[in-house]
């Protein structure tokens, strides 16, 4: 059972968290181009909408990762291990950063598409883009730390 849950957990991580990480990373540059105007504005706006949708859908699907991870930890009897608790806390922080900073910033940029540059909503979205690359980087760094903890498992009794 543990091998099956581990396989599902890793597969869900790759298939659901990976696309979110990529979309979150690509979004700020495309948002800047789409909101700045220019010859490729329509194309950039379309890509921007797709990246935002990928972030939303795969973030929702990504809930399966910690759910499967908790199930796996119970089967492996490591639920109280410090490395796992740290991973769960970091995962929660990553989810909060996505929900509180990344998704609202993306939504503001998408909502500002097609508005005149002098519109207040457009100006607010453009100024909000300054924080988006940093929050995307923090989100991805948090997931990288979780992956390292899952591989190294300091203090684990499972013998990594």
C-alpha cells in the first residue's frame, strides 16, 4: 500500500505542482508585455489568460499532493517526524502565498487587460506586477525545499 500511495503522491506532485510552478514563473513577464501594449498584445493577453487558468486549475488539483502525502505518512508511520511536520508547514505557507499573493495578482492583471493605460484598475495592476516575480520565486523555492526534505528526510526512521 505504501508503494502505491508513494507512486500516487509523486505522480500528483509532478503533474499538478509542476504546471503551477511553471505557469506562476511565466506569468509576470507575459503580464508586463500584455499590459504594456505593443504589436503582440493580443497574443500576450491570450497567453496570460491561459497561464492564469493553468494556475487556478492545477492549484486546485494540487490539493491531492498533501492529502496523498498525509495518507502515505500514516501508512509509513512517520506522521510525527520533524521533517514531515516541517514539510507540511512549508507546504501550507506555499499554498497561502499562492492564494493570498500570486492568484490575486494574476487576477488583477487579467482583469486589467483591454483597459486604457490611464484607467485606475490598469495602473493598479501594473504596479502590482512588481511583487509578482518575487512571490512566484518564493512559491517555487518553498516547493523546492519541500522536495529536498522529502528526499533527505533528516531524522527519519525510514533510512533515506
